[in-house]
């Protein structure tokens, strides 16, 4: 069938085929655009949330380890006083709403 077409007809068919493919691909992208954007937002939010949790855990574990090295072997009342003094004024987050607190027992 294609053997009987002229070179000009073959090129025009090829061009129209490519254009049709691009139009179909663009239509599919436009059709799924909202779901793609929503999925991307959720994925970004989850990644940022996970990263924040990991950084907070690292900061908390580092602080706990540092205080343990500082107060190990001291009387409990002295340990509590040193830890309370060390964390009472420290704030994080832009609005200073983040703070550390300590438990007497380990809480996972």
C-alpha cells in the first residue's frame, strides 16, 4: 500500500502522524494534569514530612546523648537540674513554637 505513495505523500503522512501523536499525548497529559499535580504535591509533602521527622529525631537523639554524657554518674536531682537548665530556653521553628522536653523514663 505504501509502495504506491509518492515521497511527498509519505512525508506528509509522517508529519501528520507525528502531529496526531503529539496532540494525543498532549490531550492525555491535559486530561490527567490535575491528578498528576495532586499526586506530586502529596509526594513532595510526604518527602518533606519524612525528612523533617528524621532531622528532628537526629537532633533529639544527639541532644539526649550529649546530656547523658554530661550527667552520667551524678545524683538524679542534679541530673534533672542540669537537663532542665540546658533545654529551658532553647526554641526552634520560625515562630519559636518548637521546644525540647524531657521524660524521666525513655519514651519511644
